[in-house]
């Protein structure tokens, strides 16, 4: 990757987020480089910002596609953060604890939706 044609497509809040996005782009055929990955630890764990945040760089030719993919990924992340947390429930028929993502008791097949 030539340094002269790189553009910033994403500023991460931490190195792990930068690597997740880098892998996502790689799965879509876009090569990316992480710049500033070590700056947070070198700056004494200062809060992330333009000076310390890891940044994802892509070739200028890949920028538009990469930006669309990053925007899509961020919107999906915002959507999943807005979903209500599903808490476990106790089956009124048999007393078993059931994960909140399920509407039917795994033990007795009680259906809490049809009740």
C-alpha cells in the first residue's frame, strides 16, 4: 500500500475496534492499515481523540466503497445498541428460568406469548 494515496476512512475509539473494522473491510476485499494504534498507551491512557485514536487508512481508490461499508457497520451497531435488553423470565407453569430471547419454556414448552 503506497503511503501517498491513503485516506482516513474510520477513527476508532480503541485498537480493538480498529481491528474489527479492518477485518470487516478485508472480508469485503479492501486492504486497510491502522495508524496510531499504539498512541493511547504511549500517551498515558489519555481519552481517545484525534491525537490518540487509531485511524483506519485505505487506498484512495477504495475510499468510497470502504466509507459506505463503515457507515453501514456503524448504523447496524447503533441499531443493536437501541434494542431493548431481554431479561430472563420464570415459567409460570414449571418454575424454570428461561433466557429472555425465548418465548417458549425449554422444560415444559409453555408459550408465554399465547398465554
